[in-house]
C-alpha cells in the first residue's frame, strides 16, 4: 500500500504549480515508475526531455497555459463530469469528506482537484479506489486529454502517464461495469 501512496503522491506533485525543484520531481516520478509501468515511465521521460533546459519561469508559464487558462483541461475532476451544477457541489462535498476520512490534507485548490484526488486514490481501499477511478477520474482525464489534443503541450505526456497507471489496476473494474 505504501508504494501506491508514494506513486500517486509523486504524480500529484507533477500537477502542482511548478517551483524550483520541479525537474527533479519529474525524475523521481519517472524512476518510481520504471519497475511499475514502463509505458508511463517512457511518457515521463519524454516530458522530461521536452522541458530539459527550461527555466522555472517557462515551466510555470506552460503549466498555467495548459491547466489554468484552458478550461477544457482544468484539473478539477468534478468540473469535467458535472460542469458548474448542483451535482458538482455534491461531488465536492463527498470528495472533501473522503479526503478527511483518509487523512489527505487539502491545499488551496478545490477538493476535486486532481492533486487531491490522486492522493485520495492512493489511500483508499482497492474497491473504493476502483469505483472513484472508473466512475470519475478516468472519464475526467479523457476529457482533459481531449482538450490537449493537437496543442503540443508537454503536459499531455504527464496526463497520459497518469491515465496509463490508473487504467491498469482499475481497467478490469471498468470493463465489468460496461458489461453490467
């Protein structure tokens, strides 16, 4: 369980506003993935190559352009599922309850921000994580990735790596849900 917690927390670090230690965080995540998921590790290696030599200000600028100024790729899971509706409000309340129940500390981001949700997935019981990943996280990530299509953002590789890892353990549940 500790390994999955560390892996999901490392992914969450890549989706926080980048600071001075961002490139080493990318490398830590890539190394953690080498023995877990070679495809995801390769995607992070591509991302690392894309941002190699960039200063922190440029990484920050690309992050903001990708996630903060581009609503179709916002990092809020519930927004992709429900838009700005009452249902999203209910989803936010439920996610906040789960964050508290699992001891995940919230940042200044809303509870359904992908950084919080990833940390939560890593701490949930497998059945709970399967349900959240298949019903909410993976569908939202598909919308985020569709929003990046053709934009040539290096962050597409980060999201694809996360989706690749999440789809692995949760894919069987997703298939079973489709057949019900």
